[in-house]
C-alpha cells in the first residue's frame, strides 16, 4: 500500500526519470559511431588546400543547393583526425532533440514539467521509430542534411509561437525567427518545399478564420514577412545550379505518374508503420484525455480535417520530391526528416479531435492521472525493447560495438601501409549502424572516396 501511494504521489517525477533512462542507450551508441561512405568523400573535399568560399561554391554550384548543409559538410569533424569529435556531434544532436521540442511545447503547455515530459516522449518515440537511425543521428552527413534541418525549423516554430504572444512586434525575437527560417530551409530540398507551404497554409487558414487571432495585425504582417523570406530562401535551394547538375545523374527523373504513385504508396507505408505501433496508440490516448492542459487556442480550434491534410501532405511531399528528382525514394532520409513534423501534426490532430468531441472534458482529474501514468509507462516500456532500441540492446549484449571499432582501425592501418591494395568491407557491423560500405571494387564510389581521403589528406583517425 505504501509503495502504491508513493508511485501515485511521485508518478510524474518517476516517469521523467524513466524517460531520461530510455534515451541513455541512444547516447551510449554515439561513442561507437564511425564515419562511412560520404563522410570520406566530404572529408577529402573539406581538406582541400583551397579557400572555404571555394569549397562552398564547389558544392553549391556543382552538386546541390543546400547552402546551410554545404557550409557544415566543409566543417567535417574527421578533418581533425579525432573520432571522439565525430561521435560528440551525434551525442550533442541527440541531447538537443528534446530541448528543441521543449522550446516549442512550452509555448503550448503552461506546466513546465508536463512540457518536459511530452518533449522527452516525442524524442524517445522519434529515436525508436526513425526509419533509418544510422542516417538519422549516427552519421554526420545525415545530421547536417536532415536532422539539424528538422531541429532548426522546430526552433523557428517555437520563436514564431512566442512572436504570436507578442503580437509579432518583438524585433529581437522576429530577427532570430527569420534567421532560423533561412538556416532551416538551406538544409535540403524537402524543407525548401514544405516550409513555404506551411506559411501558405497558415496565412490561408487565418484569412478564412480570422477569429483565431483577433486584432493581431502585427502577427499577420510578421507571417507575411516570414513567407516572403521563405520563398526567396527556397528559390536559392531549388533553383541552384548544383541541383540541376545532380539531377542529370539520374535517368528516371521527372516521371510524374511513377513519382505520384510510389510517393502515395510510401506515404501509406510509413504512416501505417508509425500510427499502428502500440506506443503511438497509447500516447495518442494520453494526449486526447489531457488536451485541456494545452493553452494555445489555435491548436485546439483548428479543424481536424486541416491537421489531417497537412499531415498527409507533409509525408507525401517527403516521398514525392526524391522520386521526381531521382526516380527512387531517397534512402529513408527524407522520412527521417519529416517524422518530427508528422508527430507534431498528429498532436494537433488529436487536440482538435479531443476538442471537437469533448473527450478531455469527460475525463475527471481523479481518473485521468492514473490512466495517463499507466498508458505512458506501458508505451515507454514497449519503446525500450522494440524498434531501434532493440537493435542497440542486441549490439550491446553481443559485444559487437568494440569489435566494429577494432576492425575499422585495422582496415585503416592496412590502407595507410598498402594503399594500392583493394579496400574490403567490414565484416563485424552492428545492427544499429546500417552503413554503406566499400565493396573491394576500385570503381565503386565509396572505395574511391575512402582511398582518396587516406592517401590525399594524410589524416589518421584515432
């Protein structure tokens, strides 16, 4: 009985502790992450003996228009030769994820502890069900093209929400919001398409439903400024010479019917995988019965159909653009990128659903607390032993992580001592790290990049 009373009184703090523990395996895996594939390509180009501006222009004009990512790839940590720095980037990126979510959630929820808990839950779900966690958080090139792009846009949304409370008149917040907007768009083409579309949707909905922001003309003007800046920034990505140069490498590009069909199928596939998981269902119930804690009137009053359309559109565009440009999906990286937005839009959909049907009003405080705690703990337990968490636990138990590093270092020493020999793929690769490795084929691009990095830069990773 005493134990039951203790859990009921301290349930929120215990849940918070469990959430922190649930993220720890992902943080631990960071210190076994090693560079692969494009890391060596960009590590070599970043080490070239030319100015930083020249390096940037080579990427922007010759390969893609991702102006933010093009800056970051030329600051590649392996150019220092320190593997711990490469791993630290992943560690910091994972730690930053709940912090950025908190910055946004706190604008919606008055209770700071509730906002922290929700942010951690979103982060754990995100890490657990990333379509490709290697590309998502354990690969520098994936981080600087997709994960950081998601975080920057979420941070910009948090600033925008704060601006709304200030009627759009706080110049310092507005300046930071515009800065994060420009930076966020420059990470990849998906963001360059979706972010202006988000502003179009918001401006259109506020035009039709002006009652949601009565008298806030300053905020409306701020939205228009953000939209114009987003359009200009997106043009620098989508219309860049580098994008047109890269597209010519794919013969099956701009096949509209093929792209729409397969993008639709991928939308169904990924949404189905996410929403049909047990944790997702449990957490959805938690949100619906707790909806009255949300202070944002916009979130509660936007029609559920609008949330659903935005959700479907976001995932569909993430699949469509790679198919249009290349004829293929895009190695799950684009789905990694939109998963945080899918989660946030789903939260909005649930809040709208709860408000429309009065679900949270029917839940009494006496019963809600216990039910929420039980559902949340059950979801957390499942997420701790399924998805990407399961892979990490298997790798930790089997001891494959240190073997992976040992084999990597042995191969590096072999390349340095005998650079003319073919480079063979690693045999001991953890489940957590689904890497694109060399093939022992001197004509394969990954083999070329690795050989070039070690022979042209004289950098030894340690």
